[in-house]
């Protein structure tokens, strides 16, 4: 099975810096590749990260501010140039339909790939045919309509080797048990899957970009194994955060702690902070789990199952 990991392509906010590209986050998950908020330069960042355009199966745009979407034309044209063999779904706020259409057809190119527009009209589960997870959008609070996204793997069951061995279940019998739900043990007894397994909670990953503090932030973060969230400002600049519809590092960390997040990835840093020590200190006051200050081109694994 391919690794579940986040490939960070850009971490700046309104403008890029010498060290931070505009936004871009590719979540690789069991053969799927969800590209979130491709800002300007994302196509080149994929090259630097060593990731092929073929890895992209879905594009998720949170809102239509330039630092979150101006890379769309390049990405769309690249998947067509490379003749990606599968259809690519594109999720975005329905209120920005005109922006999506302009970005889709920003210049002339030969279309070879089926792009499936999936405008988001409100909070709720989204169409994700063939995906090994459910994908949902939740409305956030920003000067333009904005949505966060959450991926949820279905719950399953974890086999318990000691119980299997005690009943003499090995090899093909285990496979049959997993397929059918019951199997006949060597002693003739019927064994149900529930007798030799325990519930396994599906993993969750959430993306919260530009937003002020609101109920949607907590909803998306709830129980997330991986939370990627904006931390544009520090508490000293909280007034600016509120005026422009953004979060501080402290707010993001408090949400994560209250939501039981396992790995917290802070990103979308304002250019006013060339040194992110303040973000680390501020976040650590509230969150004691795995904490990552995102850097361009880093890879962050989805944490192992508990």
C-alpha cells in the first residue's frame, strides 16, 4: 500500500517569500492524491518535490483568493500535457464558479483529461466516486466564501493474532474469514469475524485554510489524526487576524488540543514573521501532541494507527 503522507508544496500567505511559495498541499492516501489550494508556482513545486502530475486525482480549493488558486491553470494544463490517464475531480465554492471557469481556461491548451467540476454549495458530504474515504466540506468564516475539507476513512476491524491462533485459524482460513465474515475452524466450530477482531477506527485528515475562529474549525478538527491549519498571525497581532478573517497560532493550537488532534501542521504564515519561533512557543502553550511548522517541500506522514 502506498504511504499516507502530506507533501507540503507552499506555506506562504498573501505573498510568497524567498523561502516560501504560495500555498499548495498534496495529500497522498492509498493511491489517491488530493491537491489542496494550488497557489502560484505549484506546478514547479511538484517538480521539486519529485511528485508526478499523475499522482493528482482530486483538487480541492477552499476559496478564490489568489494565493490559494492562481496555480490552477498550470496544474490543469500540466495534467493534460502529461495525459494523466484518469479523470480528476475539482471541488470549489460554487459562488466562485466564474473564477473557476476563468482559471480553467486561462489560456489555450489541448484537453486530454476529463476534469469533473464539483461546485460546493454548502457543508456536507461530497461526491467522491471510487475513493477509499468519505470527503466532506464545512463552511468557514472569511471575507469571501470559504470551505474546509475533511477526509474520513470508514471504520473497520483489526484481527487479533492471539485469538486466531487459539482457534487454529491460519493462512487461507483467515482470508476466507475476512471475505465472508464467518469461517469453519479446524475443530468444526463456526467462527465469526467479531470473535477474533476488534473495531478499528478509520483515520481522518482535515484542512482548514483562511478563516476566523468559528464552529466550522472545531467541526473539521474533531478527532483528526492529521490537521493542516492556517496560523497566519501571532496573538500580538490578533486584531489583524480578526479584521482579515484569519487564525493565530494560539487559536489553531487550542482548537487542536480540544479536538484531540494527533498531528498538528501549522502553515500559511504571514511574511511579517521571517522567524517562526513565536509560532512554536505560542502553539506549545496549548498543544502537546506532534507539532509541525510547515516548510516548503517537507513530507509529513499521517500518524500510525493507535
